C-alpha cells in the first residue's frame, strides 16, 4: 500500500474529478455528486490503507518511524546546485493528515449530495471540492518547501472559489475577496521566508533543510546565524516570516479577520475548510519545520506559543457573544487552532520534552472529527429552519433527534468532558503547558472553561429553550449518515494511543494522565456547561440583564474588539489617504505629466518639421547647403 502508484492516486483521483466535472459538468450534472463522492471514497480507502501499512507494518525501523519518499522527480533544474523536485513524502504527520483530509472530505461529499441538491451549479460545486481536496493532499505530501508553497497557494485559490460559491450574493463575494487578500499578505511573508531559509540552507528539500539548520557548527547554520538585519539573525527572520504565512492561513490573531466572514460559503464548505484542512495548514507547516524551530530558534517558538494562547482566549471570548451559529463555530475554530499552536510553542524536541508536539497533532486529529460534526450538524439545523440566527431556533431536540444527539456528542467532546476524544487531546496540551509555561497554562485553562460555556450556550439555544419554529424536521438519511459516523469518531478517537504513532522525533511517546491533574479542567468545563444551562436552558431575562450590566465591554467583544474597524481605518486613513493618494497624485501630475508632456512636445515639433518634406529636390539641396554652411561657421569661428 506504500507503493508510489497507490500514494500518488490519493491526490490524483480528486484532480481527475475536478478535470471531469470542470470540462463536462453540464453533461455529468445528474451524477456529479456520485462521481465526486466515489473518487474521494477510493482516495480515503487508499489513505487508510497507507496509514495502516505505515504505522503497523513498514514505517517503523528500530522503533523509530522513518521518512519514506516513494516518488521524487526533478521538475526544474537551474544549475548543478539548485533544482526543484516534486515528490511524495510519508512520515507520521503527513500520513495522519492524509487520513484526516480524505475522511473529512468524504463526509462532506456525502453530506453535500443532499444539502446542495437542486443548486444550479451543482457540478461546479463538486468540482471546487475536488480541487480543494487535491490541493490539501498535495500540500501534506510535499517533499520540499517550494512544492508546499505551490499547493499552499492552490489551497488559497480553491478556498476563494468555495467561499465565493454564491457569486450573486454580495456578502459572499466580499468574504471571498477578504479571505484571499488577507492570506495573500501573509503568504508574501511565507515566500520571503522560503527564500531566506533555502538560500542559507542550500536546498528546498525538507530533510536537507532540517539537517543543515539544526546540526551544530554546519556552514549553513553558522552563516544564517551570523547574517542579521536590525540585530535579528537571518534564521529568526526566515522562520518568523514562514510562521506569518502559517498564521494567516490558520487565522491566528491578528490575521484572523477573514475566518468569520468565510462562513458565507455553503455550510459543508465551512466543515471542510474550517474544521480539518485549510485552517490547520499553518499548524502543519510549523510542525513540518518543527526541529528547526525547537532546536535552532527556541525563543521564536516560545513567541509562537504566546500568539497561539492569545488567539485562543480572544476567540473564545468573542464566541461567547455571537448569535450566528456558524460564526460561533468559526471563532471556536480559531480558538482551537490557537490551542494547537501554543502546544507546539511550549514543546521541546524529542522524548518527553516533545509532549506538546504530540498533543498538538492529537488535538488536530480529534478536532477535525468533532468540529466537522459541529459544522455539518449546524448545516442540518440551518437547512431545517432556514436561518443562521439562534433566536430563530429552539426546542429542536424533539424534531431533530439524530442531529441533536450527534451535536451533543460534539459539544461534550470540544468541552473536554471525559471519556470523549477532546478530553484526551486537551489534557495533553494542558499538561505540556503546565510543565513548560505556567502563564500559558492558566490562559489555556480559562479558555477551556469558556469553550464549554459558549458551546453549550449554542447547544441549549438550538435544541432546548423555547421553540421558535414549528416546521423543522430531521435531515435526510444522506445528511445524517455523516453525522452518525463523525459522532462515533468524536466519541472514541481519543482512545487511540496517539503518542506511540506521532511524536517529534519518531519514537514512541508513552504518556499517562493522572486523575488529579484532570480535576481542574474538567471542573471548569462542567461549570461552563452548568452556567450555560442556567442562562439558556429556558428562555429568561438573565442573559439580557448580564449583557446590559456589562455595557460597553460586551459591545466591544460582540463587535470583535473592533479589529475589523481598525483595519478598515488603517486601510482608508493611512494606506489610501497618506500613501496611495499621494502616490496616485505623483503618478498623475508628475510621472504622467512628464511622459505626456514629452509626447506633446515631440508631436508639435514633428507637426512643424513635417512641412519640410515637400518632395522638391531643389528644396532638399538648399537645406543641405544651409547645413554645410552652418557647420562650417560652427567649426571655423566657434570651436
């Protein structure tokens, strides 16, 4: 199952689907969903087989998981030292991501066959899904940083198409442009970081880069540390710029502003992009280069941990105030990505010191399952009540029992309630923070309680409270089947001995959670659930009273700390008014004036001298004689 052909088919099958549906979408429209789902099903089976073979058969040598490259071809050669390869890389995190991407994509494809039924651009929608899946699979299988960047940008393009799927809806168009522009700014940093690291590392290949930039006293490491700008080494600059690219894609503070607006896309798209794939690309990027961060730039890694912690708590606070269920889940995603990122930030490399790395990847895995379940469950609710707003919902547990139970399981999982999956991955993250960075541990602990509160605020307002619609009904079997399957994953995936499969150095990590350590986070989670039940279990005036008592503080959090407004002010009042406008004036009145003026003068001169072209030989002879006389006078009497 680890043959080059089998591994290559995993991303190539979605690419085939994109080509077929893109070229023959009209003809294949009745079968578009079935065709796309069948192709993703085969990819998922191949990914599952590859994971089983890698983890339990061929991947481990002498108790260490190896990096396997079944295919690597030369794409471009610039000189004897520099070439660009395209290949397939298998190691614990790439194999794990293969399973995550194909599984979540398969669930979304199945769900979309019913959810998107009747859409005019039905085939186009599935073509975009196939392109996105291909892009993500290409990204996680990349053998070098250039290949990663290539698919990184393709992920951005395909997400732009999916977010803006409803192109006749102004808010969807604005959201897709916002996501594209914000991530492009971040990706510029990523590109510059790539150039810095590859220049000093002498290669684009991940393995070579890691070896060159982590081995003490290598010429590459010495050179990159000696080179500096503004007193900061080139290595720190390069890694920081790469992280900026990851922060943009993963919607970390302050580059998060695109994520809530991206909810304008179809709900299954939100499940695919914002649960398990695009938003974790930044986490995956840092994990891919983790040895360099941990060994050669530990101070930068610690700073990354703080960015993750701040993102987690800010997003959790904002989620507590939102009324659009998809926006609540969007900020929840931002918060959980922050969890994953600060887990990397508090981690070391190798052995027990690498607990944070393992915990981050473990949470990435479990989060994909329960967050996809939450988005798809939200989609079923929106499909039933035709609204995204909580005030249009309530009492749906009786009308939608399957959706209710599956959504409850996901809420309990993300709240960290044992023995569901989120409990195990969160506890490992908290333990890593407790052991290495106490302030971040306390921030994470508070965030954990906030998570339980806002998720059960959402749960009670949807499924309990006072009913606000009498027409809701359970989703079709095609829609609730993925819910049931994901609910099983959200419930039991925490039992996987993840540390034995994925670690920072490829060696099995045996970690035990002690009951005493779990008391505080579980207690905070239960407290958050109880407060949510007290406030929202039955319709009452307490939430409104609390909001009024908080006054401006609540409004500030509700309006997302006015960060969007700040960016808009900076864009209009600083960038446009102070930079773009003067630049435009200079361009128009100086540059253009000079160019247009020279053209006008040339035109006038040519208009005057064109009359000299009379066609008379006598006139030309006279002009020639006059020129000779003028030159003679110039030479004899002036020079």
